[in-house]
């Protein structure tokens, strides 16, 4: 057997082994990639549910006119999911600003509801009414659109609906 055939045979074997190693290496990235996509989708769905619950509670606040209700607008999914989505690069800056404004206003409403409860407990009806009016305006800002702009709810819901509608391969790779 000539030496050139032997060298060609060895080179072919080495090349085949290198290609198999490379293939195995690339195959190892598929499960983590799938887990990441599933995790992102789950966080977006949790945020969407919480945004709808916030809207329902704000509508209740506007409709019932109870000055110091016992309920608060939910924030748990935001507190857990939003940092994960930010860290993973799943939002553009403009999207993060809108979602942050929405939940910032939710936190303001909750703080106002806590203040209203304190006014109610102390029997301070004048300040209770002021706090209710402030909460009422914030709830309107959260869910009601004006002629020139969409509500924060509509803007936030649009972002989250777009993200949850994405197929797993359409999610942006984290940077």
C-alpha cells in the first residue's frame, strides 16, 4: 500500500472524527436553547395574565367607587418575570420603558390604596377622599385611552401579545 493512500485514509478518519465532534458539540446547544425559549414564553404569558388582572382591578376601582378597597393590583409576575426578561435581552429599550411605566403606575396605585386604608382606619375622611381621587386618576391613566394616545394598558398589552405570539425560533438571541 502506497504511503499517500495511507495518509489520505488517516486524514479522512481524522476529518470524520472532527466533524462528528463538531456535530456533537452543536447538538449540545439544542436542549438549552429550547429551555430558554420555553422559559421566555412562560414569563411573557405570566405577564400577560397579570396585566389583564391589573386592568380588571383598575376597572373595579373606577366602577365601584369604594374609597378604600381591600384588594391590590397584582405585581408578583412583574417582580419575577420582568428581571428575567431584561437579563435575557428579550425586550427592546422602548418596550422596557412602556412595561416599566405600566407597572410603576400599578405600584403607585397600590401605594395609594395603602394610604387610603390608613386614612380610613384613622377616620380621616377628608384625606381619604383626596387619596381616592388620586387613585381614581391613576387608574384612569392606566386603562383609559385618550384621543391622542393609547392607554398604558393598551401599549403594554400590545408588546406582551406580540411577544407571546412569537414562535420559539423567532425569539431574539440574548446578547
